[in-house]
C-alpha cells in the first residue's frame, strides 16, 4: 500500500468515526450505513485527485493479485 492509499484509508476511517459520533450511531445496521458514507467520502476525494493529476491512486505493486498469482 502506498502513501496516498494510506491517506485515503485514513480519511475513510476518520470520516466514518466522526459521522458515528455526530449521529450517535449504534448497532450493526447504523454503523454499516455510516461506514458506507465514510467510504464514499474517501472515494470522491480519490476520484477528484485522479482527475486532477491524471494518475491512478491505487497501486498494483502489493495488491491481492501479487499474493495469489
């Protein structure tokens, strides 16, 4: 995982945590919905960066395909 991938993962986790705290989400279903929202925030940011730089954020160096050829 490269530096940019780590940053977007952290953004997804932080966004999710803050939304959970703001909405007082409890239980599996509420937290599942909140997790998807946090993930979509990071996905949107990733898409904007890729569009501005013309480079893909996700690396293929250490992906699952390299673990299981």
